[in-house]
């Protein structure tokens, strides 16, 4: 398994990014257009919704895929882990997203009722890009310099 991303991943690279937003008396409009205003080259879009109380999602890292996570509705937390340190990031504003580089273990929890989590991904779905066992993740990140 190519572990380069896990050797170099760092929670400080999990950045909150403001998305271009137009304020209007009749509501707000937020837009990402190609690479100019999107932090990743989007190949896939998916969203989590109908999340029951106490739901926990994620629980994996990716070898190559980078993701940009946006709280389209409601709020939730993303706990990011680079194998050395963890931090909890709360998302509750649809005009601000969290960029997740490859090689970061992520867990999503604390979903508010009716919340919707939009995820923009840099790669198509590929199960072989997942690290799903935390022990494997720890081994890959143990090689960090
Ligand atoms: P998974 O990535 O484990 O979900 P989460 O991280 O949100 O808990 O995916 C759940 C299921 O959905 C799993 O069977 C794989 C499938 N899936 C796809 O087929 N395509 C996709 O783009 C994603 C994200 C998941």
C-alpha cells in the first residue's frame, strides 16, 4: 500500500475555507466554479442526510482522495487525526467548508437534526483508496518523519 500521503498528512492542513458567497436581502448564494473557487478538482459529489441522533460516519482515511466537506444544513463535527494529533472541527455555516487532505483519519458526529453534509471529492469512488482499519492507519502514520 502506498503510504506517502499518510507519512506527510498533518491536521494543520485540514483547513476551513470560505466559499464565495453573495449576501442578498432575499437570502444567500454560495458558489464554487472550477478550480478558481473550489479547493479541489471535483470528480464526485455525495451527501449524508437523514442522520439519526447519535450517528457517527466516516471512520477511515484515504490514500489519494482529497475531500471538501460542507454543512449544507444544520451542524456537525469532524474529528481529524493525522496519527500524532487530533482536533475536533465544528461546521455550521454553509459558506465555510473543511478541506481534508489524503492520509487523514476522519470521523463525523454530533449531527444536528435535519443536517446535511455535502462532500466534494477529488477522485471517483474506489474502495481500494480507503484505509478502514484504525490499526492499519496507525501503522501507515507511524512512518511519519
Ligand atoms: P462510506 O464511505 O463508508 O461512508 P461514510 O464514510 O459516510 O460513513 O460509504 C458507505 C457506503 O456507501 C459503502 O458501502 C460504500 C458506498 N459508497 C459508494 O458506493 N460511493 C461513494 O461515493 C461513497 C462515498 C460511498
